[in-house]
C-alpha cells in the first residue's frame, strides 16, 4: 500500500484524488510506501524479467500497465575510462535504449498507466525535450489524445517529429517555461486532462527504477551513482525512495 503525502507539511491526501500540490502549503506531493507490508521474497523478484515492472510492489500502478517493455537498458563496464581515472568498477547505464529513446519512458509509462487508473481519457505536457516524444508514444499505445505545449524558441526538431508521428497535438507558444507550465497545469485542471509534467507525484516513481535495475545488474549496491539533472527530479526518487525501500544503503552517495 502507498500514501500520497506533501513533502513539506506531511499532509496526506486520498489516493483517488488527482492532486499535484498540497492545498495546505503549495509544495509538491510524493508517494510513500508501507515497506513493512511488502513481503515479496527476493527470490521471486529475481525470477522476473528485468524491467520497471519487476518492482511492481514498489510502484503505485494497480492495473495492467501501459508498457512498451521500457527499462532493461544495458549497463556497460567502462574499462578504459575507468583506468584513466583510477576507477576499475566504472559503469554507465544506456538509457537511450528505451522505446522512445530516453529515460523519460520510465516516468511516462507510470503516468499514463496512472491516468488510466484515474479514468482520464487524455494527457497533456509542457515540454522542450524528450518528454513530448515519450508522452506521445505512450498515449498512442493507451489510445489517448495527447497535447504538447512547446516554447517557440527552444524546440528539438527530432522530438517534435516523434510526437507528431504518434498523433500528439502540438501547440507552440511564446514565454518562459515556468509560464508555459502554469498554462498547461491550468488547462488540465479546468478540462479534466491528466497533467504529465514532473510535478505529477507519480512521474518520479518510474524514474527510481533506474537505480533498482543498476543494483540488480551489478549484483551489489554501488558506492556512488552519478545522475544528470534538470529540475532534479531524477535524483530525488533515487536518493530517498531507493534507500527507504531497503534496496540501497543510506551510505551510498548520489551526485
């Protein structure tokens, strides 16, 4: 079982409520699990194929997920680079091998699955990057219309092409990203559309599976994990939730 809790004031919200912020303090929400109630033996987890759904007990989706077998990305041993820096056990996880070509598929697979669980029939997102392509792909698989708001001055043509190929409605607008994010949020709330940006608390749940997979592929807990971040959504679920699940030691360091 899991809970939807504010990261700041700790107010808990009903699971059937579609909320992106605390109505008490305005801060973001996060998903917390009753770890002691998860009794799946490690042996059973090991028998499952490696993918984000191997760890379904640590995810909030309780229906058949919308999936393209995301995850299962290769972990490469960087021997020569490791020798150069005195790191004999240096590895890199190749997230471009996900279905739409980026790690965003992990979070979007969770979000689109949760939108079906919440009986939403369409999804929307403000994007300048890979997320627009990922959302369009997964929305198409789920049979949902998808709306993407893009900034006119910051567009990755390849990703826009992917989104268009998979049927997304593209709306180009001026302004900064924060304003576009506000516009999409308001649009989703007013029209009953599921909002897929990173402030959606379920988005981070898919991202944390990169850490789970890396640990399973290595066969041990790494001393350090180095992650690229934009809004830092990548690092928050792995630093707090992997440790909370008991899979990763709190002494491990994330950069």
